[in-house]
């Protein structure tokens, strides 16, 4: 029974991870308060951010031809994510990112051109991860599935104790 639970949990976790499709910032999962704080800290209005994030601007994003205040805003948002992509020195942490070896190789090569400026560096990391096809967990779905799996596991453990 317990082995079945582990298999189910593994499948649920695998199913909850999706590729970052469409837009480089689709994976951001900070609270709305954190989002607003990042905007305020970087002197970016909501209207400016919406324009910055529009599909029509994706080529500029992928080419990293955006103002520094937007790069700093992305760094701020990145630092508020459930999964940390930057280590204590502000450098990429491929292990924490759970990058596959193929994606890690691409990201590492892509980051060779990254600026030493912290905001530009973090922005480049997000863009390199997006271009690599790095899988980003759907945190809300993942949390729901993990909770369900934990409940299932607890129920099975209770059932197995009763039958023993």
C-alpha cells in the first residue's frame, strides 16, 4: 500500500510540472502584495508593467532590450518565488532550480553573456531558462496535489495500522 502511495505522489508531482510556455514570466507566483511592492520599489506603475509584459513586447524581452528598472522589477519578483533560482551571492543555482542536465547546460552557456549587474543578471537568468524550455512548477496546482497526496498517504497509513 505504502509503495502505491509513493508511486501516486511521484506521478502527481510529475504531472504538476509544466513547461514555461508562451511568456517568460508565466511562472511568477508571488503574492499580489509582493508584486505591488516590487513595482513600487522599482518605480514601475501597473500600467507600465502591463505594457512591458504585453505579447507585442516579447521580442524585446527575449532580446533583453528593456530598461534597467524592469529588469530590477523582475529580479525582485524572482526573489519572492517559492523556488529560489539565485544563491546567497545572487548567482544562478541550477540545483535549486531543478534544471535537467540538458537545460542546465543551455542555461549555463546562455548565462556566459550575462551582465555582472545584479538586476540584468537575474533578468538574463529568467530569459535563458525560458529559452531552454526549463520546466516550471505550477505552484498552486502542485500545492493542491501535494496536499491531496499527503492526505491519501495518511489515510493509507491509518488503514494499514488498523488491518495489522
